[in-house]
C-alpha cells in the first residue's frame, strides 16, 4: 500500500532524508523511530504529500504522489504531531469541512453525513461536544478530533506523527485499540513515535532512521539480529533475549 523508493530530501547541502526505500503492505502497522532531527517528520511530510522530495518516489495504493497528488491523497488520512484546527468552528463543522475536502458530502444527504459524523465523534468520546466551538476543547480533545477528521473518509492508508501526544491513559488505550482494529481491517498505518513502548506493543515492523538514513528495519527480533550482525552488541543470543526496544534503539543509534 505504501512503496517508497530512494526517497531523498535535501535543503542546500544538508540531507534530511537520504535514499530511503521501504515497502509497507496492507494491514501492517509500521513504526518509524529515531532521534530528534533524524528525518522522521520530513519523511512523513513527503508520504502525506505535504513536501516534495528532492528525488525518489512515494506510491500510495498504486498511485504516484508526485504524478497524481490529488488522487493519492484521497487514500490517506494524516494525523500530525501539531495539528492546526479552525477553532471558531464546531466539531461537527470541522468534520464537514474535512469531508468536503475529500468530496465526500457531494454523494451524501445532510442527514446521512450527520449520522456518519456523529458515529465518528462518538467513537472518540466527543459526541457531547459535537456542536461546541473547538476553542473550548482541551488539547487532548483537539487531538481526538483530528483523529476523527483523519478517518472520516475511510482512508486506506493512515499516516500518524506522534499519535499519543497530550492524550490521557484512557484515550491512549482507545487509540491503540483503534489502530489495531484498523490494521485488522486492512488499513496500512505508518506511525512515527518517540514512545518506544507503544511502538513495541503495536507495530508489526519497525524502521530506525538516524541522520536521514534507514539504519535498521524489521520486527523487534529482526532488529536484535541486525544489531548482532553489526557487532553493536555481544553476538550470543542470550545477550539479546531480554533487551527491549528502548535499549535496542540506544544501541543502534549510538553506534
């Protein structure tokens, strides 16, 4: 569902993302981790079509982002780490605005859309605030509204940058289950996070980016093997059995 080939982004002489190649199939939750400034958000911006690459390609659901950006974006739901919301709108108006961007409402009656939007707000525990101005929402409520809006058009690909920022434990549990359910139903999820425990719990595979380069990719067990092969840690299997993702991340990125 997501095919990334030799993706590169340069700013003058600085290379933010360097020749990145990845393939992420339908129904997979792919975690993307790395230190601050490693190139995570730049990569996500290119996948979501917000930033043009210097070279390389992003293909979403078989559609080249550079050649057909509008068609490619129709298949994507995007949840940024610092969302911008029009706070003078109500939650329902914001969902209507988002749905209009994806031409959803042209094929639905007002009642049909409101029912769909209400179901979406209920899923994120926002139904009681459907007709309240967003400016009155807490940070966590705004984050949940952005998630609701990102899913209103039933995207086949979900691109998420730090999904749990500002959420309370109950909301985190709800979002984790939502991501699992989406993946089980065939949605491809590309997720950047600094919360390594969440990545370890949710992701089928994890990619580690460092200084713009993908330095490791695979399941947690495969990452342990890659660390062994690179002589980052002792080569005996027993030495890696009890290493969690946080320890492995430190080993890989400090080399």
